[in-house]
């Protein structure tokens, strides 16, 4: 996913997603958020504002951390001159689509309640309702009519959508991104560990 970054979160698109890299994204730009496949984060930010939030089980914690840092006055910069190979969506292939639907929807609803106007939350609920019935045959693929399938388990998906809404309303104002317990773990594992002194 070289060249992938989020420009407008509400479109649910990575720019550069599933495109061949012809250096069309080889530039630097301040953006809303970047995909979590490759982050470089200053240690003082991690110390003061935490890591990825563990409340998100299956995405979009990468977007959440970028928006948290931006709210605190820091820049999020996309650098397309760096190349990293990331096999996007590999975990999607190992799990059933109902799992992805359930937990990704929950995460997106929490994200929209935390960082966006309520209209984004409502749009995500409506999108989720549509996806209870139809979705793409391959989770990581382009959208076109021939790639759509009907879900025969739509009743289960409606149940999980309602569960996701409940979870988002319950968890959107709770946070779990403190670094202290990771310090303890690393200090126990590595006797010469002296914190984030990079």
C-alpha cells in the first residue's frame, strides 16, 4: 500500500489503495491520518500522549492516534519518499468476514463518536446496515457491481451492528493508551532497559 494515506476520513478511502506504485505519491504532505503499517512517532509524544488505544480491537486505532496527536497541536506528515512493503489486509484473509464486520464496525463507530460530528456516526450506522445485506466478495478489492455478494447471515450481521452501536456508545469516551504498563513489562524482560531514552 505504498502511497496510502487518509485525506478525508469520511470517504473511507486510502489514497493510493490498490494502485500500482508509479511514484505518483512520492511527496511529503500534512494529512489527517496515515495508515498504521509504518509509523515513526517521537518518543516524547508517546510518553506524553500514549500509544495506540487498546480499546480498538481491530482498527482504526491508527487513525485515532493521529487525530489525538493533531488535537494536541502536532503534525501528521505523510512521506511517500519512504518505501515499505506491507501486505495489506492479510489478517482479513485469516478470519471470517463476520469477525471483520463486527469489530471493524465497532472501531469505526468509536472513532467517529470521538473525533467527528454526530452525522459521521449516523452515516457509519447506515453504511453498516447496508453492509448487513451486501458487501464485496473479496474484502480487500475494488468496489464494482460484479464483486458484490448478498449475505445470507444478515440477521446475525444486524445483531452485530446493534452490538457495535452499543459498544461505541459505551466506550467512545474511555481511553486505554497509557505507556506505564509497557515500561514495567520491558523493565522485567530487559534488565538494562531505561525507558524511552531514544
